[in-house]
């Protein structure tokens, strides 16, 4: 009996000792509402002018020294991810500076620090309610410093919530666990709060441990080393190309806020170049911390759709296509420019040769004589025959207005534009027209013309794109032909003895052609009836000016006797080796060599020849045969 009583006494004493131990160590705290209130006498943050520092009544620690750790935490913290936000710290510092209402320590902390936003769930593991305050949460950095929860609401009129503008622009739903320093949250048993915990730490530190403390005791902690970390990035996207006719633009706002590790950019490519095919050689991005993962559709090494050239405006309407690129972002905070560029190039697609070049000084003088501008007196025309082959990867327009002549005195444009010629020249019989679409393998042949100063040496003909990129360059041949245009005058040395005329008619039609070619006139001569009993001989035929040359007379009229009825012959004359405008005089020389003694002894059979009025004048060169056109009747009385 005494033994049982003694055992009961010992048991009561043991129970009393255990209860006293639990009570003294804070594990047993009874309040009327059955709520454990956590006091907050842990760390507070004191800021200097340059960096964040920590003062505490307890030893600063990562949680492994200075605090008592429990085998089983009373509070479980489960971080899902954390966000590093430098930009909003800078923006808040700027806002405080502008307002003029701030403490220097707070401003220094913002200017030299960054926000850490931890999305975490906090669970009560105790069979009683827990009340948590902002000061219950601490962030330990890699250097052992401890930082308290960052308070967003300082008064009814001062709130930092919307200072997190950059983060909010990412569409992140910021849900702070606390807004003010006096707020608290009570968790029942197994109740979880899933909210954002916000801290401000210096730039030269990294988050290490998140913990919950009560009265200097760690009641829950978790390492942040392996927690998924997202970095807030504010990116200003710039786009550009290496060609003024090609533009690259973003289909959305150019400033992007994101916490992701990639961004998708929808880009619009516009090509305004309608005269040449352009091939995309590269799409890239810099700084080098950024990289392109995917391009869709992948247009690199493909030809852009050419612009639609308009003859009316002289330019092309752009053709558009969209391309999407996926960009890998650096694993760090970033606030600045990201440049997306596209390079295009023209792969040579034209081959051209000048088959003939013609100096046409004659028509400049002709136009000047008819009241043209004074500059014509000191100008000449250069007419060129071109043969062009196109071997491009896309169908484009061909605009003859973009053909130019390069000389030692400047560059001059083709006078025969895309809609109509700027001038009419006899030397141009087949000008190159505007062609709406040329395709691979197409050959273009025809003439172009340029007005250049006297003495200018033509060097080569170029064709340029809308942004003045040279598409082909064809040198001028060393041999340049000369174009002449003139009227014909028929003269006889003794006008009382004989009469001479021919076709082309006297002073009515122009004859024109180029050096190396020739033309034929039909000459008719007869003596006047007054001299029917005289023997009248043609003893010479000459040309004036002497730059012309008689190539043949068929039948030969020289040495023949004239009748009172016409005697016919064809005179073939070579065009001069210089550009001539004026009149060509056919001089026929006759004389009386005797009298008639028998019936018609000097009768010469009439030689039939046809008129050249409606015939084409043929001009030869070593390569081809050009028909310059029929002689044209026009009033040239000013030459008479």
C-alpha cells in the first residue's frame, strides 16, 4: 500500500516537472481564445546611406546558430517560386525623390537594393491557432544578414503597392501577405495561407533562407537555394533592317514586361522594293545575352515578296508578311533595349550589254533651231541599244526610268520613262517600255537615251533599285556611232542648161541614219528643150558638205548625155562619221560638148528606178541590222 502511494506521488511530481518545462519554454501558452500570439522581438532593419545593414538583439544567422531549432517545425513554409525585381526598387526610389517625402535610409536601401517577392504557402502544424505579423518573417541572405518583411502601406495616403508597376505590367497578380505593419493573420490548425512575401535586400547579396520566428525562436524555415527564381525584365524592343526599302516592326507594344525566360515576338516584314528580288540572309538579336530559339515561318535564305510598283507614283506599295520569333532571355534582371534585326541582300539577277552606242548631236541642234532651250546648243544625246537578261528568284517590275548613264561629268537619267517618253528622237525607234512583271529568264531589248553636255565621256549604263542600289552596270563600247539628220538640196552648176531633182524631195523630207550605214536617192536630170540641139554632158557629181561620200551611182550618170526627158540614176551615199544636222547638197555639173548632127545620137535610154519616199533606210553595224524608219514629210522651210 505504501509502495503504491509512493509511485503515485512520483508520477505527479514528474508530470508537474514536464508541464513546468513546457510552459517555461513557450510550448504551452493558454489564452482565452486558444490562440498562440507570436511576439515580434526579432530583427529590425537599420539602413545606412550606402547599403542595407541589420541590427538585432540576437545573433545574425542563417538559422543554424543563435537560434534554437526544433525537430518538428510548428510552421511549415513552402515556397513555390521567387521573383527578383530590381526595376520597381529603382522606380520607387525615383518616385520618393520626386515627392520629396522620404527618409534617407529608405531611399538608400531602394537605390542600392532589389525586391525579392516569394510566393509561398504558410501552414500551421499546431493544434491551436497562430497569429502571424509582418515581423514574424525574415529573409536571410548569403552573407548571413537578416532582413524583415517590406511594408507597402505606410498610411492611408502613402501606399507602395502600385509602385510595383513593372511587376504588375507582367500581369502578375501581386497578393502581399501583409500591407501594413500592424496587420496580422491568424491560422488555425492545418490552415494554409498562400500569399506573396516581400523583402528588400542589397544588390550584392542573394536570398538564402526564409524563416518564421517567435520571440527569438525559429518556428519554421526553408532554404531558398533551389527554389525556382524568375527575374523581372523590362525590355524595350527595337527593330531595324539593313535596307531602307524593307521595314521590320513589332505587332504589339514595343516595351515588354515579363518574368518568363522566353518571349514571343510577332513581327511584320514590309518590302517596298518592287524592282529587284531581296533575299533574307539573317534575323538576329542583341545584346548577346539574348538569343533566338525559333523563327516561324523561317524566312532566312528565302526571297521576300516584292512590292507592287506603281507607275503613277513612281514607287512601290509595300507587301507584308508576318513572322514570329521565340527569344531566350537571360537568367537575370534586365532593364534596357533588345534589338531585333533583319539583313537582306540583293543577289545579282540582271545581266546587260550595250550592243550599240550612238552620239546624236544632230537632234540637239535640230531642236535648238526650232526654238528649244539654250542648253541644247551645248548638249548632245547619247542613244544606246541595250540587251538585258533577268535571272531573279521573284517576279518584279522593270522601270526604264531607273536607267542612268554615268559619265565623267555626272550621272544622267533615261529620257524614256515608264509612262511616256520625255522627248521624241528620230534616233530612238524602239525604246524600252515599262514592264509590269518580268520573270526568270526574260530578255529585254530596246533603246534608251540621255541628254549630256558636250565633251562628256560616257562610261557605263546602270540600272538602280528604288533605294539606288545598282542592279546592273554595262560599259559603253569604245566605238560610238554618230547619228545624222538632214534635208537634201539638188543643185546644178548651170541652171539655164539643165534641171535636176530627186527623191527624197528637195527640202521636204528628212533623211536620217547612223555612221556606217548608207542611203540611196533617186536622181532625175534633163536638159531644157531650148538646148535640144545641143549635146549636154554630165561631167561630175559632188556632195556638200564633204563629210558625205558617194558610194555608187547606178547607172553611172557621169559622162552621160542628157535628153529633154528625164534621165534616172540611183546614188548611194554613206552617212558621215560625225553627227550632222543641216542640208546635204547634191551638186550636178553639166556642160555643152557639141551640137546634134544626126537624129537623136545622144539619146540615152531612160533608167527606171523607184522612189524612196516610203522606203526604210537601212543601217548596218557588225552585229545586227536596224531599220531606222521611213522618211517623214515635215515643214523644214527654215532650211531653205
